[in-house]
C-alpha cells in the first residue's frame, strides 16, 4: 500500500522489543524517514542518544540530573494522574482531561535536559509508586484491602510493574519536532499511539487511527492468566495503563479508520466512549469511517491452473502463536487422522515459528504425542503463492482476527476456505449484495466442528453436496464413520476436485468484488488528504479568530451558505436595490484615519478558505433604532449602499479566485461589501433588520 500511494510521503516511528533485530524486507520507497524505538536494549534509554538527534556520548553523559525537589514538584503529579486513571473504576471526562494533561506534561518534562532513567529509578518515584497503588483513600478505585489475595503485590512485583510502565512510556520522552507532517496516523490505539495525542495538542496535527485490530481486546487476551506468566498485579497495572491510553487515543482521534466495516467499529465505539459515559455513542460513530482492507497486488494471486499435491492437502498461513489457535487445528487433525482414519489427509502449517518459541515448542510436542509426524508439519515461512499451488483446502482456526486478508488471497487462487467465525472473517467470504457464501465458517475453539467442516468441504458433503455433480444422494459424514464410509468419502475427495474448484472460484468472485486494491488505495489516500485539509482549515480558522480579536473596529456579519441561498431566492428585488445606486453610500467621517477602513477592506479574502461563511450587509443596532445619534462612523441613512468597484480598487490588492469560489459569491459581489460584525446570526432575521430600508428599496 505504501509503495502504491505515490502522492503520500511517510515518516515512521516504530516500536520493537529490542535493538537486535535485522530487517527482513527493504524499506518502502515512499518512506522518507524510519526510526525504530527498542523498548529494551537501548543504551542509556535516552531517545536523543543517536536515535532522533546526533548527540555525542559526552552530551548524554552530562545530562543534568533532576533534583528531588524537581521530581517532587513536576514528575510526581504526572505519575499520580496516570496511576489514578489506570486504577479508575469508571472513567469520567475529568479523568480523561487529567490523563491527557499528564501525557503532554510527561513529554514536556523529558524534552529538555532531564535524564529519564535517573528520574524513573529514583527512590522518591519508587516510594510514590508503591503508595499510589496501595492507598485506601483514592476515590473511584477498588482499595487494595478488597483485592484477592493473589492480586496483592510484593515489592518485587511493584518494581516489575514500574519497570514496564517505564518501558511502555518511553516514546513520550521523544521531543515533538517543531515541524511535523499534517497527519499523525497510528496503526493501533494502544500506549504508543497516544503519542499522537501529544502531537495533536502541541502541533495541531490531525490524528487518525488506522485500526488493524482491536488492541484493547488483543492485550486482554495476551495478558490473561492462561497466557501470561506475570503476576496478577503486574498484569493489572499494565492493563490499567493500556486501558486509559486506549480510551484517550480513540477519544481524541479526529478520524478512526477500522480495517473492517463489521464487528470492529462496535468495539471502537464502546472503548472510545467508555460504554457511553464520556460521549454519546452516536456522536462518536460520526468520526468512524471504515477503510476496508484491500488486496493491492490482486493480480499476483491468479487462479492455480493445476494443484501440484497428489493427496488431500490442507494449508494454513499464519504466525505460530496463541491468537491463531494452531492447537485447535492440530486437535482437529488428530480427530481426522487418528479417530476417523482418513489416512490421505495432510496438514501443512506455514508461518514464523520464532514469533512465539514457547508455542512452537508446545505444538511440536502435540504433533509428537498424537503421532501426527509426517501428516502434520510446521514448515516455517514461505512464498504464499508457491504454498497455495499445493493447496486443496485453505484453513484458518484463529481465536481473534481483524479482517484476515489471507482468506481473500487464498480464495483468489481458487482454493476453498474453511475458517472460524471471528473478527470480520465472515465479511471476507460473503457477497456484499446478497450475503451468499461458498466457504465453511465454524465456531472458534471447536476441534470437532473444524474437523467435520474440512472433510465436508474436501468431499463436497452436507451443504456443499448441491454443488457437486452427483446423480444420486451424497454420502453422510457421521460422528464415528466406519472404514467403509471413510473409503467412500476418500474416493469422493478425488472425484469432486473440479466441483470443489468451481466452488472456490465463486469465492474468488466475491473477493474481487469486495476487496479491490484500487478502491482500497483510493479510499486510504483520500482520508489522508482529508486529514491534511482538516489541519489547514483548523489553522486558518484559528488565524481568523486571532485577526478578528486583534481588529476590534471591524463590524462583520457571517452567515452560513444555506441562509445566503434562501435570501437570494426570496429578496431578489431588495438585493437589486442594494446594488442599484451609490449616491447615498455613507462615507467615513473626516476625523477617522484612512487606515481604519483600508485595513478592514484588505481583510476581505476571496480565497477558498473563506467560502464557508460569507459576510453580508446589516445595519448597526443604533441605526436601526432610528435615533440618528452616534459617532461620525455610523451611517446616516437606513439604506445601505456599497462602494462601486471603481471607488475601492485602490484599497484592494488583486486576488485570485477559483471557479467554484465565483459560483459561491455570485450575487453577493462580496468584494464590494463593507464588513460588519454581529456574533448572533439570528439577530439578522429579527424585526429591526426587517424594518430597515434595505428590504424596502
């Protein structure tokens, strides 16, 4: 996607566990800069030490140490606010604001000369950390006296939790550059993504969250007792930090771009609104605009002309770790091979084995203990296209997914698909028009159902029998098939290869319709440019406000374009009178400086940035009263008449204007109008204004 978006230039900040990794792929050509932040292993743990700025060792070594008074007065309040947010039972708007200030202040605190390692490891910080978690007085929290015995921390677990916070918040010690891109786009909404909140507040960038998965959901899975070996307190402390930063990130985001229009947006609404407590759900939904994943190199996955494997081969393409639930696939293979006795069945699992070595070892032990060697194989990474040339059936057994494009890539080659109903998997395989589906979808974590779905698809049984070329009834797969039934079904697997292939090609048509790479690139590019435009509009609005505050003698009314259109149609005759004569136009008083009106006129802009609100005539309230009193600046007639174009050319510089701009200001002759100010548009419509001579001609 990055290589294909040639109009976008990227500056990337990426987190990694350590600094020992070697990049496996070449950096994309449109990336202007790439900074990798290792959470463990960086010398001195100072981001300016050869990472973001070229500082010498001597400069890093001589960083000013923070005094205890400085830590107490400046850092402890930041830490206290973050811990309070992490421990809060119910987050309120006040908690969100306090945590936001804390993150901004944390970045400001370390951006100068303080050494973060010395601050975080100081005794004062450690003691305060213990007090904050063990205090019984903090409101809106569950006091430690009510915790389970297993949740009570030891001194060692308190220090481990502080160390994890210290690592996860490392990104906030990076100074925000004075000049940064207009859009900060994060690919998740966890801790490091909240650095975008700091950039938004300090540099007014547009914050976009391009969610590939629901980080809060995934971290709860990975930090559960079944998977994580950390103590319960450490897990709770880390989850508390992830929860508050997830809420902050989604709450402050200007645009949220989930990778799926099904399932994930609901999670984002609940997380970003704290179940509707800090913001109405419907209001939050307005900033969610899904950019459904697409396959940019769709032509690469052409239909396989001939399957190279001679025996029924099921293929998995996924990393070997818990969320992909390889274990359930292995147990399903055990049922097929050892319980049902389908001896021709083979399962090949492709994916990075070293991503989670613990699970890879566990899965190898399952394969050995079940006697599946030679039938089930962990093959490591490989070229997907080469792998799919040997595939009779593609399998995905995940426990959690975003929008798995591996299913779509497999379907593009014509391979039938069996998967679990998680994330937006069903969305990938269903026709968006009539919701028809030609792939098997089963419940997650159900080895029996997964085994039955594979055999049914391979042999075109059950719901798939209608797509076969049988002249008679198809056989039925029972829960304990006899050897004769197994032999019949096995022969049918080979006999129905062409019909199974046709079924896979139907899924290919669905993927081509829903996941076009051109559509995906166009939508993503549009959202990035919209983000940049949003920043420019906000900057112009802020500048206009400052200019209007600085020039208090301007009197201008601004109305929305819809009101302008209404006025054009209803008072055409009155407006024609407005432009018919200039004989009674009130000139400025002789005691008024020339610069006052000149400055007011020069502020009349015809650029596109001003088209949202158009200034029009309206008399002052003092004139509408008919008293005739006032300063020489005030009008002496109820009929307002503008300068003629020839009279005021000397005051205005030549401005360019687009065709669309001309269309919007046509009929108002906007450059020919004096400016007036009234903060309440509704007063324009009131009786005083309607009684003015402007409408009567």
